[in-house]
């Protein structure tokens, strides 16, 4: 028994696996939320910090590369500036934290290793920070479902690797920056622009004609002008949602991408007839043209990969004088 005790005393403790500076920064984050002891119950010396809840480390360097705190009302307060001390962090997820408030700290502009930032479904407020344009390694930026206000900083378009930008469900005002047309020319992998459910206004900048991205959602704003710049039969769009704005353009001039799956242009001021070329969108599954000023015969002869029994009247009603199946016959 004595030999066992001596053996235990003489056996060295396992080495700390994670970067000591990272550990110090994480403990500072923990101390910023004293009401969340249950969330950080594993954040003790009983566990290596690479094994703490929500933490991922690089397998080679043991640097902390991911921090995820999800779905709890126990996180009460602001985003701690101490997060910026995680010098190797690549992904930051702060998701569904209703009591997370205040502005995004300026210190985050120093986190140049970040590749994915998701601060969504919180009560974070203030402007979309201009300093985010310093994060030149960013691939994905999701700041949706918050209380962000002010205008969209045009500098976001300078992010050379950005693929996804989601600022939907905030209180943003003003126009879409003209610089956003640069996304297409600077980054061929840019794939999603979601700005829905804000208070954006003004006409779409003509530069958006250059955008060739898979998913666009500008719905439920006060945008106006020529929304046709978003369309084109050579584009790769699979979702175009611009409903509940004040767009006004001649629909027959529009050409539809073959890969289009979702098209919602409802509740605008779009006029003219429905182009027959829409039937070339062979993957279309969701179609909403309602509450516009469209007129003429509804195209037939759909050639859809996924069989839809044509689109019913809920795709077409409340227009000026559309006719044909599934509406009343044309006279």
C-alpha cells in the first residue's frame, strides 16, 4: 500500500495540452459570465482545456481553434473582449443566447485568423462593425436575428474570401452598398447574400448585375427600382427571394437560371407578362408571383426534374390580369 502511495506521488501529472495563453483567455471569458456556472462546469483544472465544453483544439499545435457557446439563457452580459486573446481562433459560434447584449467589441478586429463567425439569435445591438473588414480570412459571417442598426458598411465587400454574408432579421437601414457588386469579381466562391427583414431602402445598385451567387434573399425591406439586375440565364442562382419590397420592372425582360429552385417576387410592383422562358427552370419547386401587376397568359409546358403538378393559383393570384391554368381561362 505504501509503495502504491509513493508511486502515485512520484508520477508526474499529465502535461497541459492546450496553449497556456489560450487557457488564460478562456478563463477570462468564463469569469465574464458568473451566472453560467453550469455551462462552464467542465472549464476547470480537472480537464485539459482542449476537452472543455465548446472548445476545439488543433491536433498538432494544441492551439484553441474553435469556441462555441449555444442555446442558453444563462449567458448574461456582453461579448467579452478577452475573446480577442484567442490568437489562433478560426471559428466563433455564439448562437441562441437571448441575454447576450451590447455591441460587438472592437477588439474582435484583431482576430485575423477567424474564418467563420456566427453571432446570431442574440440581443447584440449597435452597428455592423467596420473593423470586421480587417478579418481577411473570413469565409462565413452570420449576424442574423440580432438588434443591429445603422447602415451596412461597404467595406465588407473588401473581404477577399467571404462566401456567405447573412445580416437578416436586424434593424439595418439605408441602401445596399454599391461595392457589393465586387463580391462576384473578387471572389468566385461567394454563394449567399441574405439581408431580409431589415429596413433597407433605395434602389439596387447596378453593380449587383455582376453578382453570380447561389442564394439571394432581400425580402421584407423597402427596396425599390429595377430588381431584374439579379436575374440572368447564365447565373447559378438556386434561390431568388425579393418579396415584400417596392421593386418595379418589366418582367418579360427577365431571364431565369436553369438551376433555379426557389423564386419569390411577391408583393412588389412588377408588371408585364410572365416570360415563357421560365419553364426552362427545370428544378423550380417554389414559385410565388402574387401581389404584383402581371398580365397575360400563364406559361405551360413545364419540364420539371422534380414533378410538380404545375403550380396552383397560390403562385399567381392578386395580379392585374393573369389568365390561364390554374386561373380563369384567357378570353
